């Protein structure tokens, strides 16, 4: 399967614990995005990487959240001291930017299956 | 701040009927995306619209973009039950200092047999 994969698919944790999610993008994609989706809402952008560089972070991303993409391939999203409000689906997406995005070319994002986090 | 509004948020319709979902956005952008999401599943890309007047069609779905009106539409022709899903539009906040791509809240479409 050459699509975007995420692990784990489901995570139940107690409030105050730390959790880490992994995303493996499509292999030739240089951009990787993290989103959070709560029930009945659209995905909310959290952050994105171009290769290993984290280029943008949303104001939604509190200090308890950190993301890495150390070798420009897979990425991890860690949430420290989880709170009940962190319960959501965490989606990863990847795309290929050939340098023409600034010229109006699309960078279509392909989404993974998501990690559903439940904080009790 | 870029805002994206979809309407309706819920739509129940009979098979064979036509309907349109609307997506309005608040600031200048010339890239708009439509996605489909089935319950408990991830998002599937449907259309990428890049310029004013762009129209794309796939099967019974047709999407269009009017950048001057800041409006995109997703038109469903002769709906079938398999099209039941939640449909999201997303707008590229190219000139926003913070958020990259902003999604609407989605339109939950239920097609009755």
C-alpha cells in the first residue's frame, strides 16, 4: 500500500499522560501536514513540514504539542500532559511541492486514515 | 482571518434529484479543494480548483469556482445512495500569516433510496 499511513489508529489514554502518533507519508512527497478533527467539524490545520523543516504552526498548537520530521520522511506528533479537550481525530496528509506552488500550482493533499485519540 | 462557510450543513435528498452545496470564503484565494469523508474514514480528494471560472466534473459531481464572488459550488446530479457522505470544501489561505488551509464545517449528505 503506497498511501499515507498512521499509527496507532486508536489511542485511549488518561488525562495527564503523554502520547505520540506516527505518520508515514507517500514516499516521494516532500510536504507533510497534521490536522485535528473533532466530531461534526472540518479538519483544523496544526502544522506542516517541507522535508524536515517545520514551516508553519497554527495558533491552535499549544506548547504541549510538538511535531518532528527528523529525516524528512515519517513524522511524529507528541502531546504532553493530555487533556480531555485533546480528544479528536488526528489526521496526517502529504503532498508533493515541485516548487511551483507559489505560481498557483496545486499541491493536492492525500490524507491518512487518522489516529483517534480519546482522553479519559 | 480566512473563514470558510458551507451551506447547507445537513442535506437529505431523494435519489434521482439534483442539488447544490455552497462554499463561501472570506478573503482572496485562488485555490479551493473539495473532499469527501465517509463515517469513521479519512478524507478523499475530489476536486482541486485553481482559477476563476474553473469547472471540474467527475461522474455525478461537478465543482465550480468563482474567485470574484469567493464562492464555490458542488453540484450533484441525479443523486444515488452511494454519494451519501460528508463533503468538505477547503480554501488555501495563501496570504494568511498562520493557517495554511482552512476547511469548512462540512455538509452531511444523506441520500434516501
